């Protein structure tokens, strides 16, 4: 699929659609049968889009190095709300049991109630950028530039474990498969 001016930062699948976003600002909505671009959504994010996640009936986008996220109606693709997170640059987002979870440059992880988009809890512990968030079973995993992965209980939101990864430039990406946690390092430490 073509149509992006820069590299693709995030993808999402919603029913018959594939959504793509990048630093060239718009979200593109692709038909997964014909692969035609159905819509180009101008988001109003000045620095392009870093992350995109589906939460309930909404799509949420975050700006590259921005401190806000935008909530979108998926039918009309209108922006319903812009939320200031107070987290510095917003680097990571995921959906966790109907709650939006965001990680930012100050090390905090925030949980946002869908619909009202109010912060209902803040998880503290990381001392640097939270670069990735992954839901796995009863856990939320957070990877940070502080070189650790934290394992959070999704019921109590307590930190159950801090994993010191050995990465020299922080943890930039996470994946879980077959009971194993995989951590990807940063630009100066491109190891797994």
C-alpha cells in the first residue's frame, strides 16, 4: 500500500479496515478486501502521529512528542475530544480491559476511563520514558528507557516485578509469545 510520505509508525485493524499513521499527519483508512484507501483523516496533530489504538467504539491517536491524545468517532472520523495528559511526550498507548493506558516521558503510566477520558489512576515506578505497553493475560507490561520492564497486576494495579533487562539504552519495544518476554533495545543498543 502506498500513500505515506514517511515511515509508518503504527497500524490498527478494525473490522474490514486497516488504519495506518505516520509523521505525515493523516490517518489513512484502507479497505482490507480491495486495499483501496477509503479515507484520509486530517488529524490536527502538528507533528504527525506516533501511536494509534482502538478503545471500545473509538480510535485514539497521539502526536509525535506531543502531550495530548485525540479521541475519534470511527464512523464519521470526527474528533470528539483532545485530552492533555500531563505526561510530557506521549510514547506508548494500549487498550487494557476497556481502559486506555498511556505512557509518557516522565515515567508515569496513566489509565483513562473510556467515554469520559478522565484519568482514573496513575502508576509510578519508571524513572524515564515509558516506550511500550503490552497486555498479556492478567498483566500489563511496561518497557522504559530506564532499562527495565515492569509487570503490573491488572486487578490491583500493583507492580509485581521489576525486570532489569541488561539493555544499555533502554527498552523500546516488547512482545510476549509462548510464555516468553522479548525486549527490543534502543537505537544505540539494537538488540533483543
